[in-house]
């Protein structure tokens, strides 16, 4: 019995989570496992009504679950940063989900903007550090509001934080067992403190993994290669900020936010799975958003729970229905959100 916490969140979050849960219900019967859901109301709407973002008591309670299934966080009536910091990043930080795992995989039948690239070329995973760097929130204003103003935002990189992320990436590359190639994406030529640490740790840990081929690319070059030669990549390990940026690029080359999923992983605690697109307010309540990213997040959650077969069944069902869809983009799928979910269930 897996206790799973569900935070549908804002905008289209609840709609896509509903489809994901439909798929979860169907696959649990097929694969023969049991789970129990508990829904939490947190998000922009809840904040506007109650003034509460995410109380510490919720963190304590969430620690009792096996996994968290999250829709989307973000509300047009809430000032930027409030929900991001107070809810999404608080969950990641307080639950110590130090890895953000983001597969970039182009499924057959999905359109990519990369001319002459196909599913064989676009299949890699980004291991993004998820608790440090510029996201730590360390900084200050000096002389705020004056012509002499200086705003500092510090990239915090600890030996422990970098090492556990790099180790996870090496382990993951070995376990993935594809090309067994791990690329460090950083900016060692400019960030001569922070990324010197990353470089040293990467090369040190690499010695323990002689079966894994290592590579290095600056972040700007990584963007170039992701577009020009995405087949170069197997697994990429990178910092929180760079990982945020390159995984949006990754989502685009794999067919858009409609299909891109990610996991916030604490290997020794509670992990959280989410579609990586936002709350998409303009599509809310219209039954036009693509739920496949949420369905794939559910597939990732199942793999992490140890239900590997169920996870693969969901992925295969998704691959089966993709050719029936006109597009991965909201409003252009040739069917509604709920129908996509129904078809995945049927394909199962
Ligand atoms: C993501 C998002 C978040 C991030 C935002 C909403 C804080 O863009 O999950 O990539 O920057 O990590
Ligand atoms: Mn992002």
C-alpha cells in the first residue's frame, strides 16, 4: 500500500492531475498494487482565500507519504516569487529533494522543432541539482532604490551538496546502462569558484566509475549541442540554475511542455513528481491542456515506488496513443484533456 499525497495546485494543475490519477487507478488494477491518496489544497487559490502558503505542519505530514504527485503552482493574482519560494521551493528544500530528474525523450510521432532529428537522436536525462546555487535565496540589496543600488544573489555550492548530486548522476548513468556517458554542464571558464568545486568533485567521483565515460560542456555550448547534436548526450549533470534553463530547452526539443515530466528526488525520503510546465492560466478549465506530462510524471513516480512494470505499462500506453493525437500543444491535440486520459486508460 503506497500512501501518495496529491497537490493538484493551480490553473490547469487539477485537470492534468485528474487524468494522471485515472491512469494510476487503471494501472494499479492491471499491475496489482494498492495505494491510498490524500489531497492537499495548497496553491494560489488557497493562499488568496486563507493567507496560508505551506505551513510547517504540512511538511511534517507530507514526510509520512511515499511520494507526492504535484500539478502546478503559480497564480496570476499572486506576485511572482511568493508561491514559487513559499510552496514549490519550500517543498523541494524542506523535503531535501536534492535531485531534479528530467528526461528529455522524443517519442515516435511527436513533432520536434529540430529538423532532421528523430527519436533515436533525442533521448537523454538531465540530473539537475535541486537545493542549492542561486535558488538558495542568499543575497541582499545595498542602497536599495538609489542610483547606487547593488543587488547580490549568491550561488551557494557546498561540497556535500555537489558531491551527492554528482554521485547520484554517476549511479544513474550506470543504472540507465545506455551509452554510459555523463556530461558535466557548467561554466568553469567564468565561475571560477563555484564551478571549480563542481569540476573537482566530478573528476574525483569519476574515478570510482571507470565504466562511465565522462565529458564536459559549458552551459552555452550545451544549449548549442542540444539543438545541433542532441544525440551527443546520455546523462547531463548540472547546477540548479543551469538545469532550470536547459530543461526548458529540453522540453521544447522533446515536443513541448505537454509531454515533459520531472521528479524531485530525495533518495532517502519523500520524492515529488510533476509535469514541468506551469499552471497555464489561460487554458484553465477548458479541457484543452495536454495531460501527458502529468501521466508521464505518474509513470516516473511508479518507477521510483518500485512498480517498474506498471511504470513501463503507462509509458507504453502513452506511446500507443500519441499517434492518435494531432499535436502535443494545448488546444491543438484534436481531442480534449479528458479524452487523452481515457485513451491512455484504454490503451492500458
Ligand atoms: C521549474 C520551475 C521552477 C524552478 C519555478 C516555478 C520556481 O521553473 O520547476 O523548473 O525554477 O525550478
Ligand atoms: Mn523551470
